[in-house]
C-alpha cells in the first residue's frame, strides 16, 4: 500500500463520518471555516522523522495548507518548534492527531535506531531492522530506521530467502537444505553453525539467541576456513540484543546485528500541535 493510501485510511479511521468536535466549534463562531496558524512542538529530544508524512496528512485535507518544517534526520530538543502550519482551521484541527501519531512514532523509531548506532560506531558492524513491524507501516518504519542510521534487512518474504527454525522443522535437519539460490539460514548453536558453513549457496548465517562466547567461536571458525574461490558466509546476530550488550557483540567481528526492538518497541518522541 502506498503512503498516500495509508494516510487516507488513517484519516478515514479518525474522522469517520465527520469531525463533530470541529463542527461544533465552527458553529459556535458562526463560520464554516477560517484560517489559522499552528506549530508542532517537540516534547523531548530525539531524531526527527516523518515530516513529509505529517505534511501529507494536512494537504490531503487541504491542498493549500502552508507547511514549513525542519528536516527528517535533524536532532530535536524539548520545546523546539519543528513545524509551522497555516491554512484551513478545519484541516488543521481534523488532521492534528493523525499527523502527530505518524510523526511521533517514526521519530521514535529513528531515535532508538540512532542510540544503537552510536554503540556500534567504529566496529564495522552494520545494524539491521527486521520484519517485526506494524502492519501496513513497514515501508515507513524501515524508512525511519535508515533516517536513524541503520540499514534495512529484507522488506518481505519476496525479496530474500531466509530459512528459519520452522522451515528447518519441515526439512527435518539443516543438512537437508538444497537451495539453488543464495540464501540466509538461522542457527541456534555451534553444531548447526558448522553444518551451515558447508551448505551450497549459503551467503549469510544468522546466529540466533546465541551467547557471546559462542558468537566469538563462530567468528573464529568462519575466519579459519580456507579461501577456496567462494565468498565466506557473512555472519548476523539476532536475539537478546540490547543497548547494554550490542557493542560487545559488534566487537566479535560479525558483519550484521538485526534488532526487532527498533521498530516494534520504540518509545515515541511525543509532540503536540498548538494553535497560535
């Protein structure tokens, strides 16, 4: 679903058959609509993300809305005015909550991603997101990850082969994988890892929920393999990754660390809209 459709659906969900609160207020002043100015204010520090989505919310309701704002990726601080808006009172009041929801959530994803990125700086390890995203918001959340400095793992089931534990149960054992295209496979221990290293076409091995000592051993085993004309599989760590331990994991020499937390559990960067 494209972003315009997502925004329209979000507005339909909120406004429904009509914004009866704004209707009541406009009736009080005896006017169908007026022009008003407003600002969006950050309530905490973070990384701004979702400005274009917020603008799209208001311009879906009123194409003539004036919207002047900071840029995605900017550092923001409490009480900072991140956007100035001028236009239809109805459009601004009716679009307020939907715009803030997108802006606060996506800024939260970008902000948490940046926190993790700062921990792995200088190690050479890349931070990846996962498919643990809000339904229909994957494109936006993965965009926010990139704004925060991370990189995108596969977008869906269609763009990369990743064989996980339930797939392995179907084939009964990892050594039974005979895949004729480049793929990634998940392993849970060093025994599975050693088998995975011998699989044809394996381009990456995911070390899932493995302890730090086993991760170090996996890196050592891979790095001891002879160079025989094929590229050694990349290593990715996933599971039980936190701010407190991500640098230790990165320093083992793995190429990637993937984290679901940055999309499914990122605290919002709270913001408000104030009529001025």
